[in-house]
C-alpha cells in the first residue's frame, strides 16, 4: 500500500519530497521553519514501531534537525510526536528563535502565520536536495 | 560530575528515581500522567548526542511510554523535547485521554492543575519499581 497522507496534513503543509521512506512536509506557516516527517506506517505511536524502523526514523530526524539548525541558524529545536488531532503518525521538527512570533511557548495552537513565497519554498527544496535529504 | 537538576524541574516535579542514567520525574499536575526523563548530559539537544547514547535514551522512552499507556489506559502519548524555557535536556512523556482537561490541545501552558495525594504518588513509584523501570 502506498503511503497516503491525512487530509489535514495535506491542507496544512507543502510537500517537499521523500526522505528515506518518510514523506517530508513543510508547514505552511512561514514564520518559523516547521518540518513534519511522516513515516510509512499505519501505527500511530512511534514507540510501538520495531527497533530497526525506529532507528531509521531517528536517523532522518537527526539529519533534518541538523539541517534546520544550520540552514536557518535557529536557537532551539522542538521535536515532538503529538497526534491528538491528526492520528497519522507524524513527527514535528521545528526550528525556534528567541525572537520568533510565540517564543518561548510551543507553536501548536498559537495565532500568527505567514505564507511562503514560491522563491523561498524553492530555496528550501534546493537546499534539501543539495544535502541529499530529499529525493 | 553528578547529574544536577534545573531548579524549575525541581520545582515543577516529583522525583521518582533513576531509570538507566536518566532522572525520572513526575510533573506535579496530577490531571494527566506526565513523566519527564532527564538524561545525564550537558548537551541541550537530543539529536546531538552520540548514537549509542541516543539509543539508550530511546530505549528508556519506549519503556516509559509503554508503561504509561498500560498503567493509565491512556488514549494517546505525547512525546517531546521542547526546552525553550528550561534548557537542560529533558523529554516529556505525557499520557493523554480524549476527555482530559485540555484535549486535544498540547498540555504546555494550559491552565488546570491538581495535586497528587501521597498515596497516588507512592502507587506510581511502586508500579515503576515492580516493572523495574526505576531503581
């Protein structure tokens, strides 16, 4: 079965590509670099996946986190599996700045949003391609 | 250097014991089963730890998450590293219920709190000891 994406994730995010067997998304809120990794599984909890699958996902999380920190010169990373509203397993990898729109609060549910320009979106895709983080 | 705990974590949490080389804390808000794992490191980001250390911590996260789900019959786990306010690396392992005080919002910054009774706290410690999750 091919990996299909929950309608809410489709609505909230730009598609960036595949990283390993995960879909990599970019949240449409351009105020912060907010990436979402969607593993290829019907399981809803990361901790219930097998060790080998967890390790593969952890490797992708680590690579993405390093990318976000280096590319956007972030001050802190917030990495989380919540899934209270969208049950499809997805991992938030969010770059934060000490002067961003809702620092130091977590971003979920916070008011404030901005759209990506097509140019900025393409720059992010190209940087991910250059680092071989998406294909 | 022994593992010392950030003053805010000390103020917000009950000490449960050591799980591996992590301190295991229970957030004082008894409305939800909210555990916090504090690894023995000065590094602020989980993704920057070496693979072996990350794997050990992941094993502790998995064990705790299974415990929370089984012990409290939770509907969802929220697992996160935020650290915007308390910079000492700590991992939230939070059991959620579809009828809890702030479902489906994430718990950070939400109003609503209740204290643990001494009996309930001891029950949790005993259950962790029985499962050999703390020593």
